[in-house]
C-alpha cells in the first residue's frame, strides 16, 4: 500500500483554477448572456435609479433592441423626463457600468 503525501504536486491546486467571480463572468461571456443580464438589471433597478416618485408614476419598463421604453401615467412627468433624456440615459448606463441602453423612449 502506497500513501500519498498531502503536499505532493498531484494533490495541489492547478494553475487554471478560477475564482467564483471569474468563473461566472467567463460563463456569461461564453453563453453570451451578459447583455441580457445587464438589461434585466436596468429594468429591476429603475426605482433605485430614478427615485420613488418617478417609479410610482411608471406603468411599464422594458427594453427592446438597446432602447429603453418607459410608459408613464403622468404627462407633466413625461415632458420633464423627455427634456432630461440624456441625463436619464447617463444615469442608467452608469448604474450598469457599460453602455447597455442607446436610447430612452417615454410612452
């Protein structure tokens, strides 16, 4: 019977071992899911980005082909957000950390 030492090279970690974060990032990249994950992050964090007052007047938020569509129940709020469209776009993309949204459309 041959006993293996715990410190032998056979039992040590290999150099290609990744951290969990690196592994998940590589998985998302390999299956091309990062873009969809970022879009979901934008929709789910709409209230945090824009604030509770805007979120209460928001009826629907969805993304299609890089455009964020927001349906609002208040015409004055819609007008105000249309005027600040570039600022809203910058806030959203800053939240994700990359340019996910190319245009914001208020309905």
